[in-house]
C-alpha cells in the first residue's frame, strides 16, 4: 500500500489507532495545524474496507482545514473515523480507548460529533481525554451542532439569493431539500418561516413523514426525482458526492446551497455548475455553523457569541461570490483561494519567534 503517496496529500499527520481487545480501529487525520489545533468530528461508520475509511478521513480533514480558515477561526483541520457499525460495535471501552489515543496527540487534534457519534459519546471519550468538544449541555457543551449548521446554511442561501435575484430573501422561492435529518429539518423551519415553499426527499420515509406531520404544506418526492423538478434552490443535506455530472446536467435550480460535506463528486463539477450558470455556494463555507458552535464551546459556550459568528457566513459567502465573479472562476475555487490566503497570511505569523514557544 502506498501510504505516503496518498496520506502525504499535504496532510501533516495520519495516525492509525488499534486496540484489539475493545475492537477499536480508528484513523485520525490531521491536515493542517497552521492556524491552530486541528478540530473535526469522529465518524463511526461501517466502511467496506480500510482504503475507503482512509480515503474518507483524508478528504474530510482537508475540508475541515478550509472550513475553519474561511470561517475566521484559529483552528486547523482534522477528522477521525472509527471503522465499525455504531449500532453494534460502539462500547464504553472502545470509546475510552479511542479517547486515550486522542489524548496522546497532546492537543494537536480536538474531536467532536459526526455521523455515527453523538454528544453522549463525546462525554465518554472525555473521561480519557481533554481535547473533546461538542459535549452535552450537562457538561457545559453546546449540544447539537445542527442548530447553528442549519442557521448558517440559511445565511449562505440568503447571500446566494441576493447574488442571483438582487434581494437576500427566500420569500416565494421554491427550495428542494435532499436529506431531512438533523440539519435538513431545521433548515426547513427557517425556510418556511421566511415564506419559501419546500419540497423534500429522503431515503428514510420515516424522516419524511416526521417533517410532513409537522408541516403538511411541505411536498415530498423520490430522491432521484428531486433534482429534476422546477425549483429555485437545490439544497443537499444528506451525504457527500451528490453533485455528479448526470445530476448537474438535469438540475433545474439556479442555486445550490446545502449542508452536506464534500458535495462535489469531483473537482470539475465546480466548473460544470459555473458553466451551466448555476450558483454553487461552497459547502464548507455555508455549513461552518456547526464548527463555529463546537469551537466556541472549547472555552465555555456562549450561544449569542456563536450565533453572531455564524451570522457572518452571509458576508463570507458574499465575498466568495464577488471574488468568483471578479476573477471569472467557479465559486468553489474562489473559496479555496480565500482559505489558502488566510492560512498563508496568518500561518506565517507563527514563524515570528516568541519566548514562550519552543
Ligand atoms: P443526519 O444523519 O441527521 O441526516 C441525514 C439524512 O439524510 C437522514 O435523514 C438520511 O436518511 C438522509 N439520507 C441518507 N442518504 C440519503 C440519500 N442518498 N438521499 C437522500 N437522503 C439521504 O445528518 P445531519 O447531521 O443532518 O447532516 C447532514 C449533512 O450535513 C451531512 O453530510 C453532514 O456531514 C453535514 N454536516 C452536518 C453538520 C452538523 O452539525 N450536523 C455540520 C456540517 C456538515
């Protein structure tokens, strides 16, 4: 296996953690600590093989670095995956073994929740490790990060609306939300409150039923049909890699803006959307609210402070669109430039010698 050829894909450090007695098999990937300690959630997922787990953690940790940089946080980017089925394999011993591996990194990596882990798991990991956020309110944590993630996506969507239709309003617009889990269903609340009409799709019919029970005015369709409908905004809020070549070719929306991480199936999709005249609000720019929420909790959570910071996603998204337009590049590329610039400019300061630093 060509470990360095893949892992050296500009990552600083990749750690393989094994504790056979508890069944722990985890990979922690640290893409960058240039702006501060790497922060990113732990995904507990039944990957079909180790290669798939490694590929996922490398992609996700890079995105976290770019997300933190664009959100103006003094944090680097990292992510971790635990290979296994959270329903069957998650035990106290496994989580605590994992916590000891995080602790051994001495603060280079902070963890939080992701797919397959929740705030209660973070509380268990924290019994072995001080570098954990996204904890329950009982332990001073910020609770479910989906709250500010959905809020931030809405701010990004307003910026996209302003760019395309001249006003930062979704009133009267038709929005297709793909995935109505923790983030998607909260986003729907914001959209309905603003006067948008909403059509949803989810592979889990119970998730759709829950939304429609609460909001009978919401329409639902099959997952494959959603992108083909006439709508103003397509909002991917399920898994990554949803924006494929075939999907973009049938997409009717003028704007793509959603919470899912790593939405582009490959980097060329950014240009394809641009060429088709569809405005893409880069995923890691608009979904940074959750990161902002758990980052705030590291030093004691303040909801108003975190919400205030998440509301800046509106201005950041605007800046991305302005740069993209000014330079004639797709918006994903414009966001990368902003993140790279901040990592370069602020990261450079670390090279100024300070007496307290080794
Ligand atoms: P979730 O697991 O609560 O909800 C995901 C929903 O998508 C579920 O209802 C699931 O049935 C549905 N789904 C799965 N595959 C699907 C498919 N192929 N087509 C349509 N629906 C499908 O997850 P959550 O927390 O709502 O996150 C949604 C996305 O946002 C994920 O990609 C996540 O990585 C990303 N995200 C979440 C953040 C958070 O704070 N929760 C922060 C930043 C990003």
